[in-house]
C-alpha cells in the first residue's frame, strides 16, 4: 500500500474509509499499513492533525496487537502532532474511551473506528501508557511528547467541569506515581556491596530479578530461568518497551574474562557460547518460540560477567572492541552494570530537580 500516494490523492472522507477498512481487516499486513499512516506525514494542514488520530483509532481496534503497534510507531512518528496523537490515543483508551479530540469533531467516523473498546484493550492501553511514563524518565523525546500531550489536554479541557479536571489531574498523578522504574542510592549501594562478596551466582541472579531496572530500564517484562525447549535455560529473557527481546546470561563478578596472556578465558568463551546457542535456538524454532514469546525474532544477547576494575588497559580496549564489532551480543561487567544504574539514577534525579525548579 502506497500511503504517501493515498494522502496526496484521496479526500479526507476517502482516507477515513481506507483506515476503517484496514481496522476491520483480519489481514496481518493491515496493522503494518495503519502504522505507516503514523510514519508518513500528511501534507494537508488539517490532515497532519486528523490523519494520525484516525490511524490511532484504527490500531486500537486491533486490540493488544494494535496497542503494541502504537508503542512501536512512536519513535518514528514525525513532527510533534503525530507522537502526541499516539500518546493521546493511549491515554484515552486507558480511560476506556476513544479520542475526544476537538480536531475530530467535524470528522464523520466510520465503524469500527468509533466502536467501544473491549476491556482487554483498555487494560493493555493502561500498561502501555505506564510504560511510556517509565520510558520518559530515560528518554528526553518521550518526556517532551508526554509533557506536550498533557499541556494540550489542559488547554482542551477549558470548558470541562471542575470534577472532570480534578479527575484528570488525579489520574495523571496516579500513573506517574506508579511508574515501574524503581532505583535508589540504597539499591545501588546494596548491589555494589554484593559485588565485593564471593557469593553464589544465584544471589546475583535473585537481586537482578528483583530489580530488573539494573538489567534494562526499558524492560516491560523480565522472565527468570526461561526454558528454550529441553536444551537450554536462560538466566533472563527481557522484553523491552519496543517489543524487542534480549536473552541474558549471568555469571559472577569474580569470574575471569581474560587469561594472563590477554586472551578471552574459557569461562568467558563458554558463557558467550551459551548466549549464541540461545539466539540460534530461537531462530531455528521460530513459530514455536513465538507461541511462547510473542513476536520474538532475532533477539539480542547480553552477557554479564567479571569486573572491569581488575582489567588492564589492553584488556579494557579488547572488550570494548569486541562490543563495537558485535551487533547482536553485548558484554557488560558487573561494575559497568552498577555504573549504568548510578548514571540512570543521577539522570532521573537531575531531571526531577530541574522540572521542580
């Protein structure tokens, strides 16, 4: 489907019917076509505000699949109106309704674009909006988009009743207060203390399972000890907000990464091989893997092992070069995980201080 040509040649009512048809279609490609309407900017002055909102309504009628598609479309959405339309759609859906934007008041919606949302879609939208709040803590673009949406929502509620405004404020504060990113100086200190202990591997795994923000601040789901058939057991499977997966292997901070001759150690090579085996298993069992881990394909790998503080300069450079050359597997040392967590905490704290000031 040539979305750009449709936007250039079709009238607004014709675009509405096309979007409604895609929304009602059971063809898997229809979801991708709807996403394209959120990636290609309508050249019409009114269309650039109306088209993305209509495409969002179409995707919401796809249920949980459509909600995930909205999240996936957000990073590539052009301009300011398109990203805000996605956030607006998820917000209203989380409240159990379709968009009440004044920009759609003059548009004659065609079913199913204006159909009531089922309970599962509403629940999925609530999780998605909460995930965006989490992402806003570590991503400036998402933060600015949410703030822009809230600003627009405040302006558009000019004629709303006092109770409606109070409910909106209460709901917003509730969502922000329940964000999933939980990190503190105490937690970071606890992790750093743990790194100095020669504890069993299970202790480190348990800490990371309880505090997944250390693994990935944008993780929407973290599964511990996930089986891949009868052959392998991962330490963690991470599903990120963008629906991409990461397969994780955990060793110990005390495990050596290098030999005395600056070659990668047998322990490192074995652990890296485990990650590669995980990835190969997923690619070799595609349909079965996706029946257990929805939408998984060509997942990234993450190996956490050793402690960089004992590395020589040459060893640091070698591991850095390995990560530069590897597009599918990243290696982090435990002290790098702690450093990344401290940097995340500092960024959140500074952002919060700046917004209060």
